[in-house]
């Protein structure tokens, strides 16, 4: 059974090792093999960054020199020198900002490309995962995992390149200049000691906050999943008058989110105050030393200004260190969850030597097939069914007998446990899934439509179909006249899952879509069981037209819809108990005859 993904950390989980694993998986997006444009952009962005940081560190030197010029000479002949230094200071500040913006412009394509590539890779991977995974997934929770993980890639690239590395570079530059300019190791000692304590405090508190944030995100995901689940079941909520019940359920989830969101907010206030206290103490200590130096004549007023400027300059990025560290940690967690999803293995994959399915007639055969979703619950037992090319075969039986499972095996959503399923003699496990799916048309019990136009939903049957082909498919499905009677015609939007259409209308759109696909094999899985008798008769006529010249497999519970079939197989508890045509099965007076009599009696009542 596929695991559900969350922000929680598994027992025994080595977070540091996993963090490095995630970083290693991200690096190819930052430095893609063979893509010299992206690599060049990374190098140029880093070059712009280091130029900006170097200019930023040089600016206070010019400011200090201007102050010294003014303080030593007042407003006399040397005023021009002070003005020139001030102008140079302004130019350096402008250039610093210019190179910072240039860095962002150059790197933007790197980040967006990584985000797009990761999103596409995730999207394709999820579609490759097996039906078993999708039946157990939580749509709302999964969408949040993808959203956070994909954004985390871009976020990690930006923060690691433009926050951590530049901060280290800037601190080394500032410490070197202060030591050279002031010739006093105490300044560097105070700064380094403060940074050490600051980083220790920030990381410790942030570790605590990351756990709170993880719990907050988990409850946010839970609340979001409940909201989406409730909205997808809008009609069911209305049927049972459960609006208040759903609101209470959602509010309960949100109350848990609120609790951890408040803790996160309070912890942020504690972190900010602690950081401000440490920075202020360091600033005051260094400024006192500088003031004493000025009083003793060891330092100039410009040196005092220089120390103050550098302290302010290095504290600005330090103020964001907690946020940066927390966000990097959170990004690593989000990306770890996403990469776990990307490493989820598909249950059904193409064989290494898989070939394209070659359909010559459309013969389908199940040969002594066994199948179980779970080892402890056998669904099909030694089932053998032969569907001759161009014939119509029905598979009937009570609910839970395994009828729909056969349809899933035909599409190869699952592989048989034992035996084989063949199309024109070719084992479906030895052909590509794409070619297999292309050869089979499906009309399910409940046709699910995209929240788009009727035209789009019919055109989905064949990529690149012409307008005339789409209209002809609609005519053959007996829905063209209804569509053109709508105010927007074929451009009418069908709503979420096609809810703006009736059951019969949705089925006809589904039939038109399948007709446009023009598959040699057609599978009808309880295609009319959810419809009223009158609509069923109308749809039945359309389905019989669809089946002309094709191999048709009908999975049905209602026997009246399969009486015309060339051969009927009766399933019970996963075993074929009877087979034959309608007349011969009735003559046997066995299980089929008892089901027929029971359904006739219900219809008469």
C-alpha cells in the first residue's frame, strides 16, 4: 500500500543526512549537465554578487575618510576632497544596488527553469504512478506537498547562493578591514564572539521553531484536505444537510492549526528579541571601545563612524539569519517529502523489451487468471475468458464478483498474479502501456469530465482532431442536437467533474469522446447502470452503434443490457460459474437464470 506523505519526521530519521541527500538532488538543477547557458548564468550571478558585496564593504571606508576630511579641516580648502569622497560614496552605493539587481536578473532564469523542470517532473511522475497509489492518495494533501516542494527548490537555490555564502564572505571582509584599519584584535574578537553566540542562539531557537512549523504545516495540510474533500462532495453535504457538521470538522482542523500558528508567532517574537539584545550588546561594546580610542587619540572620528557603519552593515543580514535558516530547514523538509514522492515506485512499468501492441483483429483472452489486490483477499480465481475479434462479450455477476477488476487488468492498471491476459496473442505485460491504452476505449459507469468546454472534453478522445470530426462523434453519440441548443454551444463549460450536465448527457459526451478515439477494443463498465430506464434505452442504442465493427466487452450488473451479447460469462466470487449466450444460459436454469428472474421480478414490482 502506498504511503501517505506528510511533514512529520519518521522514527529514526536522520534529518542531517537527509538534508545533504536533498541538496545533492537539487544540485543538478543548479548546475545542469551540458547546459552551458544555465551554468554561465550561475557564474555571472555569483560574480555580480561578490562585486556587490565588495563595493558594499568599500562604501563605509569612503564615508569614514570624508568624515576625517571634514573633522580635521572643517569647511576650508579641503572641502572639495570631502565632497568628492561623499560623491564617490554615493556612486558606490548605487553600484552596489545595481549589481544586486543584476544578480537577480541573471539568476531569475536559473530559478524559474528549476521550478518548471521540477514541477513537470513531479507532474509526469504522478501520472506514471499506479492506480493503487491514486486510490489511496489525499488530493488536498498531495497538492500541498507538490506546491511546497517545488517552491522549496527555487527558495533553496536563492537562499544558499545569495544569503549564506555572501554573508560569510562579507563577515570575512569586514573583520579583515577592521583588523587592518584599527590594528586592534579586540574589535574582531567581540564581533566574532557575538556572531558565534548569535548563530548558536538563532539555530537553537530555530530548531524549536522548525518543529512547531512542521506541526503547523501538518495541520494546515489536514485542514486543506478536509476543505477540498468537502467541496468535492458538495452535493452529498447538501443531501444530508451536513453543512454545520462539515464546518465543525473544518474548524476543528483549523483550531489545531491556529494553536501551532500562535506558538510559531510567539517563538518568533522571542527569537527577534534575543537577536536584537545580542546585536545591541555587541554594537554598544564595540562603539564604547571606539569612543575610548577616539578620546585617547588612537582613532579618528572617521574610524568611529567606520566601526558603527560596519556593525550596522553586518547586523542587517544577521537579523535575517534565523528566517533564512528556518526557511532553508523548512525547504529541505518540504523537498525531502517531494523527493520521497518522486522516489515512489510505480507498481506497473513497461518491460525493458516492451514493444508496441499490434492489434490485428482485437481478440482478448484471459488465461487461467488469478488476481488479488491484497494477498489475503483473492478477487479472481482461475478465470478464463475468450473474446473473439469483432464479437460482443458480456461479463455479469453480483456486486463484488470481480467484474470491474477484469477491466482494470485489461488496461493494465494492475498485473495478474497468475495466468496471462492477451490481446491478439500478445501478453499485455510485454507491450508498452501507451500502445495498450491507445487500443482500448472505455465508457465507465460515471463519466468524469474536465472542468472545461464540451468541445474540449470530446476532443480529448484524439489529440489533433478536426472540428468536423468532433461534431461527427457528437452526432454518432446522439448529443450534437443538445449541444447546439445550449447558449454557448460546444463552448459551454461543463463544471467540476461535469456536474452541470445530467447523467445521460455526461455519458453521451463520454461516448462521443470514445468514438473520436476510434479504438479497436471497447470496454463498457456498467455504462448505463446509473441511468433511468428511458435514458438507458437511448444510451444503449448509442452504445450498440459505437460497438459496430469492434471487439466489445460489457461489464454489467443489469442483465437486460447484455441479452444481445454473443457470449455471456457469469462471475461469482471471482470464479466463472457459467458461460453461453442469453438463450442457452436461461435454458440451463442455473445462476444466470436465477439472476434474470430476480431482476425481472424487481422490474415488474
